[in-house]
C-alpha cells in the first residue's frame, strides 16, 4: 500500500516550506488510497517540545491534512538501538573520537589542499588498544556508518536519474557520544518499519537520501521511491530561509488566509499546471501530479494568497458562515441577504464585521467638494425607509432626472455619500441592509 509520511521536528512552528512537503506527501497517499503518517522527529530531547508537537497537529488539522497514524521517534529508541547493534555486528558502524574543533580543522586543511572535505575515516583504522585509550581519555565516542564506496543511484520523482559517488560523502554520524540517536538512523528505521513507499522532501536532503539508501539496504529494508522538491525562495528569488519565521502557518492563519487558498496555491506552485482556486480537497487530490514539478527554485509570494483567499470566501454559501455572522451580531432574518451582498467584497472573513458595522450604524458620508450641491439635491430625493432592492434604482433615477448626471458621475458620489466608501457590494443589495444611514 502506498504509504507516505510527513516528518517535522517539533522544535518550532511549521511554515509554508514545511507545508509544501506535508501537502505533497498527503496528496500522494490520498490519491493512491494509501496511508499518510505524521512522524514527529523528536530524538533531540533538548530542542523538542510537546507544545510544538501540539501546534504542528493543530496547524495540520486547520489545513485539513489529516493523518492516519502518528508516531514519535522518542518512543522507538529500543528499535534504533537494535538497528545500531545490527550494523555494528556487520561491521558498518564504527566509533570515532574527534571533537567538533578537530573535525573542523581537518575540513579546513582538506579545503586548503583543494580536496573535498570528506571525513578521513581515522576512527575506522584505530586498533583496539588505541580505541580503548581514546575512550579512557575522552569518554565514549560517536558512531559513523561506513559507506560502501560505490555510486549510489536512484530515479528521483522530480529530479530524474541521480547518481552520487559515496566516496564524495562523509560517513554519516548515526549516534552521538552521549548515546543520542541522530535523525538519520531514526528516519531509516521508521521508513523501513512503517513500510514507507514514497518519500518527498526538500532538495536539501538529496545527500541524506544517498546515504540513507545504503543504510536501508544494510538493514535489509526496502528502498522507498524518493522525490526532492525544490526549495522556496522569496518573490525576487532571494533565499527564504531567514524569513520563514514570519511565514509560519500560525501567522498565515492569524492574517485570515484561508486553508483552501493556501492549499490550492501550494499544490500547484512550481508545477507546469496553472494555479487555480480549488474549493475541495478532492479536487486538489485528483489533479495532483508530482511529475509536473520542476527542479528550479520556486518563487513564493505571500501576497498571492490574498486574492485566492478573497475568491474562496466569495464561493462560500451562507450555511458555511452562519455561525460567524451570528457571532458578529447580524440578525438571523437578514443574515442570508447580508452574506449574499457582501461575500464578494471580503478580503478575509474578519471583514464581515466592517460591513456589518456599516449596515448597523451607517457611515459618515464621503463627499468630494465638487459634489456638495449634488449630494444635497440627492438627499432630498432619498426614498423613505424601509428600503428594498428597488430603492437604489428609484433614487438614482430621480437624481438623474433632477440633475442630469449619469453613469459613474451619478452613481459613485451617491455610493460614497450613502456608504462612506467608494467600493463595495451592489448598492441595490446593500441599501435594504442599511438599518441606519447618516446622510
Ligand atoms: N525531520 C526531518 C526534517 O524536518 C525530516 C526529513 C525527512 O523527511 O526525512 O528535515
């Protein structure tokens, strides 16, 4: 069965870049009728926090990206230990004692000599006596996986045929000196045990994939299909990494952006398909095709989410917002008509409060100096309340006859005078909703 996972580390809030990864994996699983697993990569006890794990789940739920199963790496340390023992027994795991400073120095020397900064495997060549002496002197070492020096090849779902020379990559550290398992062994064990068939993640993971393929094989697991999506940049192509802090899903929610707008955008951005608003998850799932995504960095502009949000809100039927309107104080008898009138004029749902305030209290007239006389004449001709959908027509016809004005020169000053704004719903629909006016 097609099984995918989204594997955030609960060390912070998830942002728009994480969402892209989550969404692709979600859509692949759902399209295939498979399973989508939420995996919390919480092997780092200092940085992982329950509050972030909770926030990640809340954000995914808000978006409607439901998972079939949730797993925590911190629950699986015994399994990682067993895998480490297995690799040790097969000679694929070896202990090293260099400090970070020493490793850094080695790397600098290699770079100075024009060589790639690949770990020199000193740890692998220690004699038992040397190893024991180092342990006495420095305490337990960290453990590296011994890569087979061959080419690692796979057909990437987005990048196509890839081939990485294992000799150009350092043997990855799997276990720290303090015994903490790092992301790599945990991720590999989980991908094997949970039967992960497809892994989509950012292109910053390409080298990890190469080493993980060897570790999966060393542990006798099945290698999933890998795909690496491009990373997001800002609208000018600038790196987004520093700004991602302000692009958390919580921020987007706080700004009133709609889940379906965000999902519609992100499920197509960077692909050869046009970005169009989709109003249901099923439509997004049906149209999703990973092979349509390109490898070039993908420009993301937060502003693009605003028109899609407005458009989405405009599609909502009254039933979808009945609660919101009731909370805003719109009386139930006029709420459906109110919604029909204003829904095409909202940037976010929060805007209903402004339109309702206008309907309830009226607004100070907006009158340009050159229209003062005109508006005074119009005021005399204003039909008596209660107004109906015919009242606007009646009024404008009367004003037209009295003043000779027509078109925009007639309608716009009247709109501004009555609603205090130069934009908004069809006045025929707005007028009957105005409980008060200040003209
Ligand atoms: N926790 C890892 C990350 O957020 C997961 C990477 C993966 O998908 O394997 O980068």
